[in-house]
């Protein structure tokens, strides 16, 4: 009987499930449903709000595309998407679209951490080492979560 290596999609799915089940409840856990919203409001003009919302959706779609590419074993496609759609090129694109919107310094720090995490993810994807990929994917998603836990759009 031959030992078969599971396809990347099964490895990824199994690993993500194991990480989810093993994750302890902590400050990274979702807030209780009835807890007050303590996130700082971002005061933006309507055009900048729309652009920021579109950028956030694009980030989520990019995470989805990275995971889908990984499931197919397309490491190069996943790396390209992580760099282009989550890394610093996306930051520069968003800045141009937002037309000079002003953000608090802490928000900017969180955004830079997110883009750096995505660049690190792209590097790990190019190396095709699943443990490093999963660690960098986790760091990228945590960077997104940290910002969404700290800020909300004013009026939402």
C-alpha cells in the first residue's frame, strides 16, 4: 500500500480546523454580543467612507482568493494576490482613492502592520512551506481583526 500525501486543500482545511479548535479564549476572542461597542469612531467624509468600505471588502475578497488558490496548490497565484491585493501596492492604491483622508496615527500603524503581514504572507507563499504560510496567514488575519476591533466608521 502506497502512502498518499493529501492534496493541499485537505492539509489547509485540516490545519485551519485544528487551529480554530485549539485556539484558547483570550483577548483575541470575539466580544460578547451584548457588550458595549468601545471602538473608536473614524470620522470620514462620505466619499472616503465609501472608498474605505470598498477597500475592506477587497481585502476580504483577497483573503478568500489566497485561500482558494492554496486549495488548488497555486502558491504563485496566492503569493501574487497577497502582495498585490493585501500588501503595500493595495495601500498605495487605497491612499490614492481616498483623496487625502486623515486617519488617527494608531489606525495608520495598524494599517501598516496589516500590509507588512500580507507582504510576509506573500514571501511565505512563494517559499511553499505550509507551516510558515499558515503562520503568516494567521498574522495577516489578526492584523485585520486588530484594526476592526479598534475602529469603526462614525455613524455605524
